[in-house]
C-alpha cells in the first residue's frame, strides 16, 4: 500500500532547494488548495455566491455572482471573462483573454488586469490528476452501509489518515457520514466514470472538520450535484460538474463547472479549504517555467514523491 505520510517533509525539501518557504504553499493540493473553485476548463455560474477565490483555466461566464476572494487571490481567468452583476470581496482580477463586466463591484476600485496569469493551469492539472490517482490503492477499506440510509466512511475513534473507497453507483439517494477524531483526515475514493447526488447530505462525526475531508472522484468524467448539503473538498480533475442548488462547505476542483450551487470556504469561523494529510507519491515533473508560480508548481510535482499509488 502507498505510504500515508511524508508529503510534507518531501515538499519542504524540494522548496528549500528553490529558496521558497513551505509556508507559502497551499498543502497537498498545490496551488489549487488556496481556491474555493479551481476549474481547468470553462466555468458557468449564476445566481449564487462563492466564499473564496476562483481560478478558471478556460472561459468564465458569470451572472449575479458574488465572489468572496481572499487578500492573496480573487478571480483568475485564463480565457475570456463575461460577468454581469455581482461583486468581488477581496483580491485582484486577472484575465488572459477579453473581459466584459457590467454592474460588478470590485474591491478598492480594482481594475481587471490583463496579461500574464499567476497560475500555470496545464501544470496544475497534470499534478492534480496524478495526485488523484495516487490516493487510490488496492486494499483500501470499504465503506460500510447501515442497510437503511447511511453510508459510513471511517471510524470516529481513528486518528491520522483514513482512506476509504466506494462505488458511486451505490451512493444514490443515501446519506454520507464521515467519521474521525479532530485533526484526522479522511479521503473517500469514489469509483466509477459518472456520479450523481440529489436531496442528500454529508454528515461529519467524531470531531473531524470539513477541512480534513477529501472526496476523490478518481475516474469520474461526469458529476452531478443537486440540492445537497456537502461537507469536504471535492476533487474531480477529469469531470464536468453540474452543481445546482445546495451548498458545499469546502472547495471544488474540476475539469469544468456550471450551476447555481453555493460554495462556502468558512466553517464555524475556520477555513474549510482542504488542510489534511494525503498519500505521498512520485509525480512526473513538467518543464520549469520562469514565473514564480510555475516554479512552485514544478516543486510540488517533484517534491511530493515517495510511492506511486496504483489503480486496480
């Protein structure tokens, strides 16, 4: 089974070689870990809000959209931006293509910054796809089912990292319960090329926080969420996600995203962005680029390596 520890020390060593402080990183999810929504392709969002910063590799089409942002990041769009009505709470706006805004309030008179982007989306995608695969391995514990409504992941008495797997087809119409002690991490590997959830909720027990729960959709190319109350970060690097109604307390990382669902990056006054542990792995480093963020992405790809997670 792949190692369950070591990514932090490996990452710190790699960053030290580059003269970059490990405290500047966003944890095992790399640059994506600092965003409430991180999408490699297109983003279409309307009549909703997102508490954190947003990064979009493709085009972003927003209508009546409130974005919380953060002091270090606001909205990054690799393609074109079309935004009608809404606001950005903090951070800058960076757009690689054309930008059209109407009735949008930006902090402190901030203007849209066209030009070099602070994110290398290609490198980030490559890294996160490998990271996703590495979290799944033969011999992982299976989710338990109470025979009535709840699927259960992990134990309320457990410490450290728990990795649990389940087939997406088994979860339709069920409640999902994640358990672990405070400070522990639960990674749920959801298998299958398509997953759909509606009118259900994720319940946390044993003291574990939403910031330490990662839902890893290892194989999914399609993910649909409707009228859900979801706790924990969703990692679906290959999936086109439709998120209508409901709330996510955590972050969304996907190939594409559309819908009206709300993303909250705050849980009881604490950050809900993923801050848990993860399996170490050896990622394939991409060619370094001169920009600081690209260098950081390369360090993340190289520095997290110990044992590669193998898929069945």
